[in-house]
C-alpha cells in the first residue's frame, strides 16, 4: 500500500478487532450510565453489557486462549501476539466489570427512590420472611440438589454460565476446627424466576424483590442435616462455546451438531467469577477443579447481571421510566390492498424495521401459502423467533402441495438447538429442508416465491439485511426489499440452485454472492470511486454495517481515501480501520450509533459519478462474512427507493445525540456540533419525512 511519508510512524494503521469490540461494549455501558436514558432502559442496557461480555468470553477470548496454549506466537495484522492480546483483553474487560458493578449500584439506588427495592432476607419483616420461607419450602427446596465433593463423589458437571453456590461445611460431631472441612455445590435452578417478588408491607407502596440465590443461602442448612455451613458463596464458570465441526466426515450434519452441543457442556473453562470474600477453601477447590489461575474475577455484587433484562420487564407500571411505546406502522404501499402480489406487480417496496411492521413479511408468506397459483416457495432461515408465523406458513404451503424448500442454518451460534427443532418440524410437514454447503454458513436472507400468471411464471423476491425473525424485527433496525425485477428473480433462482444442488458458479446479473464474488465486487465498486476521484469526478462512499475487520477491505478503503474519495462509515461495533490519519485515511470518517434499537442494517452507497448505486447486504465486512459464508448483496434499482435509502443514511450521519465518532487512537467521542439536536432513530420514526 502507498503510505504517505508525512504520516506519523508511531500511529497504528489498524485497530485490533477484539479491543475494538471492548470499546463497542463500553459504548453500550455508556447508555446504562446516561442520565438522559429512562431508568428501566438503563437497567436493560446494563443487562446487554453482561450478555455481550459472556458471548465475547466464551467465543473470542476462548479462541485467543487456545492460541496461547498452542504456543502460537505470530502477530496478527494489527501487531498483537495472542499472549499480549490476551493480557490486554483481560485487563480491559476486568476494568469494564468494575465499571459495570459501579453502574449497577447506582441504578439500584435510583430504583429504590422509585420504590423498587432489590433487598435481602434480613431487611424484611417477619410476615414477609414467613411468606418467603413457605415459598422456599414449597417451590424451591424440591428443585435443589446438593452435590457433595469427596473421594467417592467426584466434582459434578458445572454448566457454563450457570450460577452455583460453593458450600463449606463442618460435621456437627467433629470435635475441633482443625479437621478439614467438607465441600459441596448447589446449582441455583435457572428454571425458577431469579427475582422473587416479596409480599407488600402493610401500608407501603414499595415493591420489593429478593434474588433466588439469596433465599437459598438463607435456607442452605436445610440441605445438609448433621452439618453446619461455614461459608456459602456464589460462583460461575464460562466455558469455551465455539463449535468445532467435522462437516466433511459427518454423515448427518444435524446429528453431528447435536453431538457437538453435548460436548460444549464440557468446554474448557475460560473465566471463573466468584463472589467477593469467597472462603479460601472454596476458592482453592474451584481453581483446582477448573485448572484456572489467572482469569478469576472477584465480583462485588450479584453474579450474571443478565437477569436485569427480565427484572426490568417484571416490574409493573412505571411507564415514565421506560421509552415511550412505538407501534410499527404497516407499510403504506400495502395499506390499501389485501393482495400484496398485485401491489408488487406495480412497484418495488422497501420496508424499514422496526419503524414499519414485520407483519408485511408474514402476510406475504401467508398469502403465498394460501394462493393456488403459487407453485414454489424457497427461503433461508438463520435465526427464527420462538413462535414464528413464518414456520406455520411454510408448513401450510407444504401441506397444500406446494414445492417448499427451506435452507436452515444449523450452525447459527447459540441458536443451534432451536434451529434443529425447526428443521425437524418443517421436514415433518413435507418441506424440503437443506442445511447449506459444507464448511459455509448460510447467512444470506432471501425469500423467493414462484407464481403462475397467465402463460408464464413470475418470481417475487424479498431480500433483507436482517433475519426472518418477527421478535428481533421490533428491536433491530433492518431494511427489506420486495421486488419482481426479472434479473433479481433469475439470480434468486440461481442462488437457491447453487445451495441445494450441484451447479457451476453462476454469472450473476444483479447479485454479488460470497464466498466467491462479493469481496471482488466490492473492490471493483470501491476502485471505480477511486478512479472517478482521480479524474476529478464526484466520488463518495457511505457504508452502514455492524463490523469492519477484514484487512484487505480496510486497505482498499485506505487506497480510495488516498485517491480523494470521501468515505463515511456507520459501523455499530468492531472497526479495525483507523480514520483521519494524515496521508492514509484523512478522507474517512467512522461513526457508531448505540441507541434504543440495535443498528443492524447493511446499506451501501456509491456515488458513481452522479448516478448513485445503492445496495442491501446480509454481510458485514469481516473475513468470515466475505470468505466463509454464503452472503448476498442486492442492488436497489428503483430511483424512489434509492432516495429513501440515501435519506436514511444521511439521517444517521446527522445524528449528534447518540452517535460517536471514531478517533485515530481507537477511542470514541460523542459527536458535538452547533446543529440542533438530532437523534436519528427517533427522527426515523417519522417515516413520511424521509421515506
């Protein structure tokens, strides 16, 4: 790469992916710390910080640890060896946990001012304690299983991310305290609600809650008759959760994944969290059992703050402490017609979630299932909601005799079990279920409906940046395109043929598809902008995505910047590109928006010398998306729809309330300017103003 001589040689040119992710999670925590965010929403953000960190530890950090154990010492393209990176990750994540629990204590104090109290047993009156005693005896005690650890009873399986109690005991008949204590563990049952509502005190408006593990601790003696508990403390282990599949040798991929899920229970421990002040005997037992010394976190507060998500929903009322409710509107293009096919024969339609309702997608598929003229339905499923109308429609279509093909991605991380269940259910109804191609995750989001009309077949296509999941469509920002464009329809048919059968690589007319052609196509489009810039023509790129970590893609953007292309990147999470570096990336700006909804859409704009091209994509610009997944990038041809996408991108770029700007150092700073406050997600709720 041509790196200009005036660039500061001490300035890094790449940011590390994992350290960039920690910065992203820090931005999420800032929302929990933001006093302008409604209190119960701050509680939710703190829960998200915890769940994000759990996944990061069980996948990314586990992978770095594996490299360290294998004595791998080569630097990655950002200049880090695995050991140096691991040290930095653990230091920064430990600092994050400290800040997280400081924030937790602040939120608990603020909730108390709102008469919502997370209390302990000793603070309750006798009537409340009696009620909880009954609850423990009737509901909790029958579910508990004390598990002793001694010579005849080895250490039991401890599930990843479950909460357990480490119990140190003495036998009542032991004469001296010098006898070695006894040790046992008790799992806090996840099947029960972790936050127990306490009966209201007389003449009190307070709503009080107690954590399940605190109630169990209070009654721990009832589990060990003849023994006296000396110490009871919480602990939690995080295991390596990354699946390692032998797809080539697997006769049945579904069975292979089920086996691997069972093996995941025994994954190597990555992190041990213990309650502050844990008894030394318990701590030694746990360290020895899990063979973990360095990555032990002492927690000053409840373990696993992900419970706060359910807790925030559990508290009744208090609407003034939540975001105002926003009901998604039904897309106006479909509003005046019950026949979605008739609408799409006249025009292409873009829908923008969560501002517009996912019901349009559900209705589209349901109409196809019931329409006798529909001959075939083909679609990809990556993550589906628990009670999905889509599954019901696909089953109905198959039972009606239509040709239904569903590509179910069994390897969607942490959704494997659910997707296995969907796959089996769909097969029973007569759907043809395909598990994708060996070695590749199918991450493209596409639905194809083939309909008999007069003397020919018409293809109706829906392409989306997000999953076919009606639950997340209310929480994520995503964009979907409905079209009957014949070129897109032909490419859609060819894509499904490649996935489900034997087919030579297709000469795509509209699509760009990973792993074979998407990266090359993006390079061509970026290079075209660079050539235009060098000729003095209008040249600009705006790209909105979740992550950018592929080195070759970063280098391509640097070249375009050096050629004079103005580049605006709206990247929610990981970004390995250093913007604003003199002689390298001074024409690149990077923004991140963390707000009420999870920014999830992938939209790409190329100026193209005044004839803009707009694309929707399922792919982030990460190595895994560009080389190890089936991903899809689809053009938007309609001028009116292009303009609405441009308006949406520009709305994000004008955000000066929830947007942060990436600095060359890798740190993020809130956008500050003299413009009136604009919060892009809230502004987007006024759909008519930009669509």
